[in-house]
């Protein structure tokens, strides 16, 4: 079987976890995911990572989504932290301590504990995004709410949450990259959070919870590393 699902419309990488990311035209995908994705995080003195929620691994640090991060010299280098106005900050640690009002935080590279919430690759379709927009009229919604790595443009008439049909299947993206779809993400209040030009709205998570048990996207592991480019075809195999 080789079923064409759609084409890659957008590629997103988040150099610093829980900040806004950078939209790319192409990237390399290894077994860890997109090169450099979430490789850095804001970490406190207890080793917990800055996030939009509190768990054993994460500490809620409001405001991180208003910041952005990027790799000015590619993912082999250190990421740049951008303030809410889009300006690069010269000293990320000092800026974060002032911005968050905490003296125990700093930028940390991933070590033995993964920075990912779940699996290394999140894939979301335009069909599902269109459903969310229709479910919360008047609320600005785009993929940044859900922090996918890949947005797939699906044909007209594709049903929402079509990602559910992929789970358990292998897919080929472009000529080389092969991924295994495992499960979907369980969404949290972070989808409601304000970020840059997107306002806070509790309606988004409520709609997903009522209609799809808070699940949204398809999470994958990487079976065969390779490049991904906008316009690449995604085929279930």
C-alpha cells in the first residue's frame, strides 16, 4: 500500500522548548526529530523545565510563549532568544531571570532527560485545523496553538482528525524520510494560552475535549532519517 495523504505545507522547529519557534522551508530529521528541535529549555534550580503546565518534569512559567527562538547559524550552533518585540537578547539567562521574575532559571541544553513531552515528531493536518477554526468562531486559530513540527495540506473533503487513521502505520515523506505513527497528543491548557498575536481563549481546549477527548495530531518516531521540504508528499506505506 502507498496512499497519498497530502503534502507538507509548513515545517516548524522550536529551538527553546515552550517558546515560539521558527518556520522553515526544509530541515533534516534524525532519530531524535527535527535537528535542533527543543534541544534547549529554560531550566530551574530543581531541574524542572519551563512549560505551560506543572508536572513532575515541568514547571509552569507564564510568558514563555510570548518569546521566540531561532538558530541564526543553523542547529549546530546555540539558539537565539527573541523578546516579545522580535529583538534578539544579548544575554538569555539574564533576560529570562528578569522576564520571569526568578533568579534560579537559565538556558540549558538537553542532557540525559529528554525535553520532549512525548514523542519526537508531531504532525497535524489542515483538515483538523479547519475543524478547530469552525468550532471556535471568532477565536484566532492557527497551527502555532498546537506546536506541530509538520503541517500537512490535505485534499478538500478530508475529514477532521484524519490523523487517527494513520496510527500504527509507517509513512514516507519525500524520497527518504520514513516515520512510524504511534499515538496522538493529549492536549492541555497550553493550547488556550496567549502568544504573540493570538489571544487567550479557553474555548479551544474545551472544543477538543468535547469532540475528541482532548486528542489532536499524530505523534511519530523516526524509522529512517532524512530531509523534509515544504511540498514533499506524505504517503502511508
